[in-house]
């Protein structure tokens, strides 16, 4: 971990639970692979449709998020109009083998679709366990590597943020970008997402540099990327790190090393708004990052708090989104509502963070806003699209 550079930086090293859990979901699991199929069970939309919710209730490190996901799913069931969902909850204990067994048990009990699990390896195992029975899995993971076959991921991905940022940057004349990423799996996934997004958006990646989570490694990487940026006339620097890693130190040290926010557009793949105590860091002022639709998110958080007496976990909205998608499809009266073909409808669904849709490769696409920090306040500079036919996609 980074050496302490100052008391301010020391205060920024606290672990943020949401970021940690997101990349706990990125554990290395074997892929099911392939495009999401069109198959799935036939359902009677005039009767209750059984949905199995798989969450790590007894996992000491994830019990809080498990409860929040379950509460959000139950809130979504209550919000459905004219659709009957029979929600049954199964404890995975945070274990892949337990998740596989519970997925099979759920299907034996009559489940027509599985919502969850949270962790990538567990979701992969659950998908494998029920693939031969044509049951689809809507996982809370954000790991693209497990998506495909009968497994879909609901978690927001680096690809979503990178696509939105690079498309916007290219349109603003800031499309020559350098990438500074952590030398670990999340950093490499983020780097790859930026490179892929650049190819789709007309932006250009002029160079990439990796660093370990030490001040010495970061300092050396900053010197290297600064030289590349000068040689290649880079206009922007995109960061993959988050507050749970070394983002606070990067946003302090990069300007000190001469990569000035006045002449370089800073961008980030993580949620920079998650730590208001970092808004005074020099690299964050005027930097760009993505956010969900604020109005939709605030509405969900208010209703959740009113129902349960406390604010939802950062990942809770995924539980609501899964039920919302299932409910919308069942509400159409389609017997094929839970097939891959129906789940990947192009119009998508309205979720807790705005519009989203599931893709044929098992990943997802989400409508995101472009935000910045000005005078220690989050400001939306390009609103989240409200549909997949609008600007922003």
C-alpha cells in the first residue's frame, strides 16, 4: 500500500466497502463462454412466477450487502403492478460450491430464473449447475469474464464507463488519451476497456502505464506517462484506480509531477463522487467521471430508507433492477418472458440508476451521466440518457 505522504493522504486510505465488494466479484472463475442463448423456461404469467434470490447471507464479510440486496428485491416486488412474483431466498454463504448447490435446489423447488449470486465465481458455478435445465442467471457481479451462456451480469462495468467517457471526450476534442492503471486485475480490465472504447468512439490511446500500490512505483509510472503524453500530444489522462486503492494519492501526486489539470483533462473509471472528503485534491477539480441518473437513484434511495429505516448499500439497486426487469417482461404476458431472447430486448428496462439493458454476450449497457467536481461540489455536465435511442449512446 502507498507510503504515507501527508496526514491528508493518510485520511484517504480507508477502505470503501462498495469498491471492495465490486472487485471481490471479480475473482478468477472459469468462463461458461459464448453468447447468451435464446432459451429459457416457459412461464404462466397469470400465476405467481417463482424467482430464486441467491445472496451470501451467512458470509461475515458480505452479510450487510446481502440483506440490502434482499430488501431491495422485496421492495421491487411490492412495486410491481399486476405482476405476481414468488421470491424465494437462498444463502450461498459466499461459496461457489454452495452457490451451485443452492441454484440446483432452487430450480428443483420450481424457480424459473435465478437472481444473484453476488460474487463472480459463485455466479459462474450457479450458471453451470442449471445450464442444462435452461435456467438463466442474472448475477450481481460486474465481471465480464463470467458473462455468456445462461449467465448475465447486472453490475456496472468498466466498459460502460469507458464507452461513455471516451465518446464524450472525442466529441469535446479531448480524445487523445493516456491510461494510468493499477498493476492488478481490475487495472488491466480497466485499461482494456479504455482501449476497446477508444476503437468504438474515434478516440486514440497514445500510451498506457501500470503501477503497483506503492509511492515509488506510482512516481516512476507518472514520470513515464508524462513523457509519453508530451511526445504524443495527449489531451487527457484516464485513471482506473478507486478510493479503496490509491486514487487519492494519484490525484494528489500526478499534478505535483507536472501533469497539470489546467492543460490535461483528468478522467476516471470509478465513482469519484463516493468520497466528498477527496474533493479538495488537485487532480479531481474539473475531472470527468460517470454516474447513474441522479433523479432515479435518489428516488430509489428515499423509498428504500422509508421502507427499511436505513439507507441502501451501494449495490442494493442491483437487486431492485433484476426484479424490475423480470417484472416488466412477465407483465407483457409473454410465456417466453424469461428466455435470453426476451431478457435482451433492445429497449431495455428502467432501473434504480436509470435505463439499462442486457446484451447478447451476457454483459450490460447502462445509461450514465458525465459528472465533474467544481468548488467541491458534484456537477452533471452531460445528463444520463433516458432511453437507448437518445444522446449518450
